[in-house]
C-alpha cells in the first residue's frame, strides 16, 4: 500500500470513534473567538471528545462510544481493591493495550490549545482524560482531574513507577503473552480472551508487597481533595470556562461548571450533542472540536 493509502487508512481508523456531527458554522467559530478575545484568562476543561480524533474512543457517544460497542463496563474502584481476579483482568488487558494507547498522538485541537497557552490566551487546561495528549502536544499547565495512565502506584505505600518501565516488568513476567486483540478503551484497557487473563502474572510492590494500580481515579473513587481545591482556585482566578468534548455527565467535571456559574462567570461549550450543562452555557456549539478549536486565532488562514 502506498503512503497516501496508509495515511487515509489511519485517518479512517481515528475517525471511527467520532460521533456523527454537522459541519460547524463560520459564525460559531467567530462568536467563540470573540468570546475568548475578551477573556484572556479562560480555564479550559477537556473530556474524551477531544481525544476521539486521535483514535481513543469515549464512553458514551451514540453508536461509537465504548458503551455502544461492548457490554463491558469501566473498572470499578472497589472491585479493583477487593478482587485479585479483577486486578489480574485489568492488568492483562491494560498490558496488551498499552503499546497502542501510549503511542497515540495529539491531534490538531491539542496542539491548538498548547499554542493558545504560549500566546497567553488560556490560563490552563483541566482534563478528564488520562491519555497525556495535552502534555505531548506541549501544554505546560495541565491538571489531570482523573489522574494519568502513565504512572503506576502502590495502594499501601508511596512506591511509584513509570508505566513504560512497568510494561517492561510485565513483559518479563509474561513472555508469551502476545497477539491479543487490541480494541482500545478510553483508559488504555482492551478486550482480550479469558485464557490470556487466567495465565497473566502481575507483580507485587517491590517495597511492601502491596497491590499496584494505575494512578487513575476509577469509577466509584474520589478525586483527591487537594486536586479539587487547586482546580477551585483556578476557577476563582479565571474569567470564564471553556468546555471541550465532554458531556459533563461525570460530576467531577460538571462541578467545575457549577463553580464557574456560582462566581457568575461565563461558560462556553464545544461538544457533539447535548451536555449536562447546556442550560448553564453562554455559548454552546454542537460540533467536533477539531472543526472549531484549530481555526481559532489562525490568522494565517484568514
């Protein structure tokens, strides 16, 4: 296959996780640009919808999200804590999905936000994603609301290890564990057969023998109090909020919108379809992030 064909194939694969959407109106882009020009200290909140164009599916989008593609639900915090089998299943699937998940690259929206930060058009990015794509794109002031899949920690002591290094340890413990399917989930998990899971070996913490977990806030767990306080201060110091690619159905994200409105600050949302906070917005654009964000302040093309 020629290079052009390969690139088109990759593009199709990435777009398969983007929900159906209508073309964005040029007036909407202009309206959002004017909104941001008047608010140079805006705080940005991003959700899974900003990463679907990089090939990482979200959970809830109709027809293309994880819930529409599989009966399996995201890992629950208490299940992970209580069950050896659940931990083994999680790490087996995460191990298989990691090479693809960790090699995912930021898209035009991530790069645009990094540019906005350099141009001092935005204060910071708070992301609900665990994929580190904002950091890869060059954003410096990023708060990972739900943690990161790139760090592994012990549940019983202060031990921490880089996820790439942990992958090497898992590879040594599971040398024949390969050629499994690789349907990526938003947290790097994949679907694999049960026999892979049954034979998978996971290490204990080398310092205390405890269980190891990715530094991700699983469903049912709580965002660390200090992180919430830091974000609340960022909202207080901002002049508004821009939400990108989030339905805001998870309360930890919706709470940031409520905090913003409590301060009587404006909120703008770019998201395909409805969100939990549509009734609170000053600007709502139902569109793909990649059709909107990279075109903002792109004076070369105007």
